């Protein structure tokens, strides 16, 4: 256990010496470290050159337990959990700011042990503690991986980045000014309207289009593409490049790229479904054009692995639908399903996505009828989840992550004239939650297993929903690619046990991320 500067075995006296040295020595026994919050405890160890094999994150576990117990949104920090145990005022969750007056004192080791004991008792009292233990282990492993990826960083060539920005935008402008290409497009927009218009101002754009006889509710790209006006083409080009300039421009690189590495701040379970988010750096939204900048070091390679059609395979495994499971035993699930939909692969894809996301437009209704007939258990699985949401109930992932309960505002809406629409909207959310949250669990299990199989010095450097990147020496590429396949199989076994559903990983070794697609 690590509590502040204290390192000890639970129930024993603190170990002497610096924490990094004590952790390094004990790590030989592969213990499960208990931390109040991995985001605070692990980075100093990584800086000292110490890595650990596994941990139990009290904050992440508390959040999972509170949601399961119907207390979604209550403070989840170890300090809050301890206060609840002692009947004390419960502090709000507030991120600490290291090195400032706002950084709280570390929770005493005795309190950490007390919270751990309480969490373990609550887990054992659940209807299926084994699954929930796996969820906690995977979530905690994710916390280790997130910290390591932020520490190690993904290879990022600043010279290539600068050349790319200059090619697309023009030379780097002085602070507060637009790049030359953006300014030229802004001038084209103004010329099309016949008067100055700020293309960054939604209000000015809506007013300008109204003056030209075009009524717009928003200036989103999908709505602009329906409009026949000379300002549309330069405005769409402006919006695309402005987004690049804002989110991955020179100022972004100054902040997030250090030592030839992109070092984002991942947030484990940052989305209600369990998917990750970022608190800075935008790692989950790297534009395709920016992949040209992600280049392996000399003598190294990037092993890029992408799970093929992950969510439909997860549905097949959860529902135990024999027909869908047989199709999910193939590399291309949609092609295997095509026969049931008149030989049309696209129809199979539309039916499957409509079932998981609640789509009803176009041919979806007709294709869903086919799916209901041919794959009844899979269809009923998501229908049951949707019905639970419409009724205001919560749903759970395969391992036990719980969806947020409906808000008070939703309950007001559902009892009013628009109640049917509000209920259907929530049903679409819970319909997808059970699949997406379980897919997130599978991805966490994959990474946790893969992390333990990687040969040194190979490192996981990127993760995005169902895609991972490993940076490794060239001569390790084959071993790493084999490890990815083995990790996918083990993740499937851990979650679903023996199943005919395959979870293939499309894996390739490249020198540049852009070459992987």
C-alpha cells in the first residue's frame, strides 16, 4: 500500500527509505498496490524509474460501487469514502494541484486500509462479485496504463508537424492573428456576402445568411452543405482548418509535445460508458492528417492494432445468440451476416448498428424485422435494455458498470406531452450503453493483458476506444503482433469464457501512423 510518503504491507509497519526504493524492492513479489488515486501516486514513481505490475485504485473503485448501489454522482475520492465510513462531512471531489496550497494532505495509511476493507466487503456482497472484481482490476489497470502513456508519450515529430501546419495554413502567425490561409478564406467568405463577416462568429454567420435569404438554425457543416451560396465552400474549408489550428496547431504542440513525445492526460472512465476521455491534449481526437506526424524512432516501429467490428461481437457474446455468434466467428462479421439480408453486406451492417443504436430511418425498420427473426436473442437483448431505459430504470454492462439514473428533468419530461420522445431517447441511450460499456471493458482487459506480455522496452503509447499502438524496436515487431492476438483471445476468455465469438485484431507494423490505414 502507498499512502502519501508511506509504503507498507497492510497490517505491518511502514518500510524505511524513499518510497520509490521501497516500491521497487516489494515489486519483485508482484503485489497489488493500493492507492487512493493512481493519478497522484504513480507519476512520481514513473519519474523515478519505477513501474508496478498491478494496483487497486480506491477512487475508481468507489465510483463503480456507488453507481452500482444507486448513489451515482456522490463524491468518490478515498477521502470522501473514508468520511462516509466515519459519519463525517463528505468532501466534494476536487482535483489536487500539486505544489500549491490546494493540494490536500495525503490520506493516512490507516484510512486507506479502512476504505479498502470496506470496498472489498461491498464487492463480495454483490450478486456476482467475480465479474465486478474483474471490472475493478481492469479499471485499475487502465489507471496504470494511462499514467504510463502520459509518461512515455507517443512519438511526435515536431519538424514534420511544423512543416505540415505551414503547408496547410501558412507560416506560424504572431499571437492573436490568423494564419495566412485562414485569413484568405475569411476574406473569401466576406467577399461572398459583400460585407465583413467573422467566420468564427455563429451569430454573425446566421445573420449574414439570413440577409442573403437563407435561414439557418446552426452553422454546423452538415447543415451548410445543404445550402447553395458562394460563401459555403470557403466557410467549410475555413472551419476545417480553423479546427486544426485551434486543437493541433503550434500552441497545442508547445504545450503537449515534449522531448519528441506527445504526452496527453488520459481520464480513465471519463465517459459514463467507461470509455476514456482526456483532460488535456485531445489524444482521442487526433485528425487523420495529423497521423503523418506520428513516426517511430530510428530502428523502431509502431505496431497499430484495431479490433474489427468490436461492438457487434460483444453483443453476440453477451446475448448468447447462436446465429450471430457463428457470424462473429468470421473475420468480417458483416459479410458473414449478408446472406440473411439478401446477400447485401451493407444491409447487414445497417441492421446491426440500428439494433445497437436505435436507428429507425430509411431501410432500418425493414432490416430490423429481419434481424428480429434471424437473430432473436441478440435483438431481444438490446430491446430489453431499451425498455429498461424507457421505464426509467438503470442497466449494467457485462461486468457491472451501471448507467446513470434518469435526471429529475427527464422525469418531468416523460410525464408531459413530450414524454414518449423523452422515453425513446433514454431507451436509445441504455440500448447502446450495455454494448458500448462492455466493449470498453473488453478493451481494458486487452490492454491489461497486453501490457503484461510486452517485451521490454516495447511500450503501449496510444489507445482510442478499440485501437492501440505499441512502440517497439524493429526486431520485436513480430513478438508484439503475436502478443496482441494472444491478448485479444485472453480478454475474450476473461469476460465471456468459452465462446465461438472471435475478436480479431487487425495488426500492422509501420514507421508512420498514417501508413496504418
